[in-house]
């Protein structure tokens, strides 16, 4: 039985969670230190399939700025952050771009699009 | 072949170079840094001493008094700010009173005008924030404040307007005495000159040793650390306020700057001869400066601090300025130019130029232009002048530095003059964007854009100060 | 030029106040922005986490800004970019200029100050050492990175664990830099917990609490920084120095409301907030000059800026449209035990809506505490708080019915719950 320390990020309280992992049990984990039920849900997800939003930028040609801010439309698996960055860094779009425009479709098969987070007019 | 090579573009070398161009003399200035005014000149108290302090009969005494007398006309011609605020040396004890008397007598021998010992009430009337323990002061109305780096830039710019050459990033590595002339090399380039003026600041002894095996002096670095407070502290003192001098120097002072900031420092720390690059500040010494200043002036708003810095003074083993042809023919030393070096610079320039012109039998230069083209300071214009200026050149309508109210037009002008700025700090020294309370946080990127555009280089190649001080290391997505 | 309302600053505060003033019936509005586009600092805050209160969804900074910019444009509110206000003169005459219009005199009936804040610098905290390239305030680095597309360094130490410092640790890492550590002078982080997890822990970046940078080394470019532990009085402890080889130091050491213009206009400043003293209507001590957003006090959530700016905009509109009665019963607000400051600094009973807000910051981290509000010494309301930290602004909502015309003072204090 393994133990893991986590900090819950659901609310500003930041409960320090201790998670006991027992794979023989159906539940899989047991959570201590949470002050509300959301802590347990968080710990479960964080341990089984942690996901993160990825806000970053892509190169843009002929825009009023040199970089266009973008984000993942939905959270992606945490371990996909750097692989996705590698793909995003290779992309160059051209102004004008509208907010919400899809810059990369279904990045690395995650089912998540990379979209522009601002409108950028051409120079 | 140059007639004269001046080594070092601090205020002394710059003054000499400019005064030399009054004659038919071919001048080159060699500077190891990426800009002029990068040594002692950029980190000192920025004051023009009245001249009562240095002993009668010394070089310091002579040139300080003379320098102060002509400072106003030099600054007028070169369009450099200079304000005769007056200075106060404050006494805290009976013993200090004797020191004031002695300073006054010495000053009178040197013909320093209007020296006066004032009592506590008069002192407080001038400086309401003076320490309650100060009992009297020596008031010297001819003392003043200036901008040492701008004076240096102006001297070089005017020298170049009159035909002098400037070689930056030329660190003198070897000097060869060819009997009738010298060759000077930085390892890549070699120049020839009939005369050499050594104005190399803390390195003057090393430069001299390149031509002389038995030098008469050494130069040790003496470090001083400072606080510079925001303009919101303006008016906390109105004059240059000193404690009584000691062996370590003129003490830690509190002084207004010509730009309206408050400058506090220096301490005095003798460094090893090898520490000629040690311009870092230290926690203990900054604390000491604070403590000493608080003994002199009450309620200094240190929370308004915008930067701290340290400068190295060139402390000569002889105790006095070393000025004159050395025992090596054709090699002129200007060494040990610690305080009052800035105050003396205009006089030293005149004196050295006269001496060298005499040995060269040089005539006055026909068409010498004594005046530097005026620098427009947008902040100082009235509304009607501003309106007209923007109409004429819209770049003056775009404010780049909001703390100091500097427009794009002023920055572009500072880039394209002789001895123009090419770095972030160079622009800051010339027109002050980044010298204010945000310290370039907002305007830094804008100034870099203007530099890159005007110099036609990439943003990444813009430096903060020296040639290796790049600010950006590349583009994102390409590391 | 004449306008009913001139808004100085086109960031989140300026945008929201202009839009709200327009909604309340004033159409003659001019927004003056010194940067090249509207949106202010939000345009460089490309991370998500904005808008949870206002829009009930999680937006990035540029997305949040764009909603307001679009609304402003749809209303036809005028704005001038790349324009600097030089002075606010008497009779609310504003002197401003830009390259296109040149020098302008603009007459306003009401002014809204929304200039935001600036970052504290190395100088403000007097870090000893040399002065090489490679020392940036975090916000400046953020702009280079996110908008202009330049890397500021490869091996980075960050001083300050406020949200900007944390966010920049992640951004620099995502763009390929190595962030060696985030040092924090205080024994707790000034940033949100989720940023510590998502920006530091996710990338194994150590957070060094009760540490500070005690020396910067390097001649041309930063070559290393020395980090030391500090004692309970925040003084560095000798012997705890650790040197980090790096080329960059980012500073996230606080924000200062930018009020040079306000002071020049005669607006009185509260030394605790470094912002204008304001009343319940976000009006400063100069009649008809309002203020909102980070120029008043530094916020951690843009949503609160929007709410506050809506109030400023609505009241500026009211000021322009109605001529209000002058006599008011003034209730001063005072921060007692555990509270750093309260905004507004005073309220006028007659002008209160049914509900009103008091914004404040606590002095340290509290768990299981309560905030007690007293009117002339008598407790009128208590708020139970599980968790409070200086980095998180507290917003207390009070009812007008709890007060009356004769009350002179309102105090707030923190009381630790005895468990």
C-alpha cells in the first residue's frame, strides 16, 4: 500500500491531502485531510488521470504582435503538456485571426483543439 | 598618425579631448567600454565642489577652484545641466567647529568666494530636515550639482563635432614607444600617435606601466556605495549636505540631483589593487550608508529608493592629482582623479590642451564650434512649444518613458548624434528613459524597439551596457 | 475637445467603467490608453483563470479583455490609443498627446482614473551585487515572452511567489527554460494554491519560503544569484547562502498603484494602499474624479476589478446626469487587528445601495478565524473564514440596514476562533 501527498486545488483553502493507494480495493484509494468531499474527487482524478489546461502562444506572421495567445479548448492529460508544446511550437499562423479560431485540430489525438484566445488584426 | 591619443573616455579624458580640438590637433579617444562615461564618471556624487577642501598649493586645490569658476560657461556651451545649489559642511561638535574654521581659511587662500560659517538657526532655515545635532555649517554658495555622464557625453560629442575620433571597445593592451611616436594596440587594431594622454581612471597605473618600468605612483580602487531615491523625495534637501571631512574623504552626503532625485552616499572602502572591477554593492555597506546619512539628515524616505549602485574612485599613492608630462617623453599622465575630479575636469582640460598645444606648436582651429547642439527636453517645454514640436515631428508626440516623460523624438535624436547611444543604458544616460521609478519596466521594451529600428539591427542584439550584456537571448519557439 | 466622462486607462478597469457609464446613460465618453491597444495587462496574461465570478467560466486574460473591448466598440465609445495624459488641470481639463492628434486639451465633466499599477523593482528592495543584464521584473519578462515572442533567459531564479512569479515559472518552463527555484521572503506564498500546484509542483520547481536573493553576480549578464534563508524579521541568516548558477533573475516582488497623475490632480492618497482615498461611489477626494482597479488598490482577481469599476462608472454617470445633494453623513472605515487596509476609506450613508462591499487584505495567514465588523464599537456583523491570506483580497458584503445616519465609524478586525 503506497501513500501519496497532494494539495487540493479545488478552492483557496488548499487542503493537504494524504492519499493511500490500495489497488486490491475496489475504490482504489483512500483520502485523508480533505475538509470537504470535493477533495476526494480531486485526489481520485489527480491520481488516475490528471489533466491540465495548456495556455501558450504560437508564432504569427504579419500580426500586430509576434505571438498569438492560444489554449487547449479543454484540459489535456498532464503528461501530454510537453509533447503538445513541441507540436504547438512548430505552428505558424497568419494574421488576421479571430478569437476561437482553431489553430490545431485534435492535437496529438487528445480530442482537444488548440484555439486562438484573441483576435489579431494584420499589421 | 594622430597627434594625440587620449586613453579613457571618462570626464577627464573627454574634457581633454574637447579642449584639444580647439587647436589644430588630430585627436583620438580610446575607450575600452561600449560607451563613454562608464567608469568612475557614471557612479559618483555628481557634485561640483566649491573648492575650499583641498589644500592650498595642491593640484586638487588649484584645479577645483579653477574648474568651479568655469563650470557654468562650459555647461552653457555644452547644454549640460548645472545648478549652483550651494553646499553645507555640518559641524556636530566643538572639534568640528575648528574644522569648519580651518576649511574656511583654506578656502580663502584659494580665493573661493563668499564662504560663510552659519549657526544652527541659519542652517535649519536652509535645510529644515537637517539633524538636530548639527550645530553650525560652512556654507559655500558656489558649490553645485551636475550630470557627470551627460557632461562627458557632451564633451565627446562636441569634440567629435570638431573632428576628434572615438574608438569604443578599444581596450589598450600594449603601448610601444617608437621614440617620435607611440603605437597603441588593443590586440586587433593598432593606432599611432605622437602623444599619449593617460586618463584611464583606476587603470592609469597599469597603462603607465606599459611604457615605464619605474612608475612613480600606483592607483588603488576605493569603493563608494549609493542610494538613489525617486523624485517624490525632491526637496528633502536643497543643497549639497556634507558631514565634516575625515581621513576617509568628504564623508557620506545627501544631495539633490539635477533631475530632482535624492542621492545618498558614498561610504569609503579601500579595496585591493586587483579589485578594479568590483562595482558591486554589498548589504553591510548599504546599511552603513543608510546609518551615516540618517545621522546627517532626518526622515530620509528610503522607501522611495529606486536604485543602488557603487563606484570606484581612483585613489593615488601620492595623495594628490597627478597631472603632467611623465618622465617618459610624450606620455602625459592624468591619474588619481578622485574627488574633486569632476569639479576640476573643465580646468584640467584647458590646462592639458594648452601644454600639449605648446609642445606641438599647434594653432587654434579655424571654425571651432564651441556649442553643442541643444537637446530638446520635452518635459521642460510649455504647451505651445509642445504643440509646435509635435506638429513638426510627430515622434515627439509619443511618450516612451512615462516616469520621466521622455518622447520617442528625444530618443531618436540621442541615437543619431555624434557619440550617440547604442545600448539601453547608453540611452538612459543620454535621455533618461528607465532612470525613473519603474526602472525601465515599461519603457525598456519600447526603447529596445527604437534602438533596433534606428540602428537597423535585431532586437536580440541590443545590449544593456557592455558588448556581452544582451537582454534577450533569442525568440521563443526556437530554443 | 469636450466629453462628459474621460477615462484614463484602457485596461480592465477603464473598459468596465466606460461601458457601465454608457449603460447608465452617458454617451459622451473618451477612453485614453497609453499602449498600442486596449486591454491593458490582460493582453500579456495569456493564462486561464479569469472571469469565474463575472462570467461563470474560466477565460484567459486576452479572452476576458476582448469581451469588454467588443462591448466598448459595439457601444461606439470613443478611445485614443498610444496617447499619454500629461496633466489633469483645474476644472478637469486634461492635457494629453499622441503622434496623430498632437497636443490636446480635453475638458471633462467627470474623470475616471484607471491607470493601474507598476511593478516594484530591484532598486525598491535594494538587492546588493552587480548590475548586469538579465534582471527583469516578471511582468516585463511576461510581455517579452507572450506578446513580443522573445526569450529573456535559459536558467532562471524567481524572487517572489505572487501569482505573476508562479505563472512565469510555468511559462518559462513551457518555453524551454530551466527554472531553478522560486524564493519567497515570507513564510507563506503570496500566490494562489492552485498556481503553486500547477505552476511549480507540476514541473518540480522548488518553492523556498523564508528565503531571499542576497546577491546578484555577473559583469555583463547575470552569472549567478545567491539565495539566503531569512529569520523571523526577514533578515538574511549568515551561513545559509546557496549560489544558483543562472542567467536570469525574475522579480515578482509587489505591485504599486501608479498615482503620479492622481497626486498631481490633487487627489489624496492613502499611504496604506498607495491609492486614492475613495468613498462608496469610488469617488476620490476631488469631486467628480473617480478611480477604480489597481490604481486604487492592487487586486488579485480581475473580476473584482470589474465589479469595482462598474461602480465607478455608474457613479460617474450619476454625477454627470444628476446634481447631487452635498451634505452627507460620513462613516469612516478603519482597519483594526489583523487588517492591512479597507477600501473604501469612507462611505456616505445616503449614497449606499441596499448592499455594499468592503474590500480588504489581512496581514497574515489565518485558519478558522472570523472577521468582525463594528459600527461605532458595536458588532453589527461577523463573517466566519476558514482560510485567509494576505495574497487573497477579502470582500465583505454588508447591508445598509445595519447602519444609520448617526454612525461615525466602521471597523473590521480579525478574531481567531477558539476551537
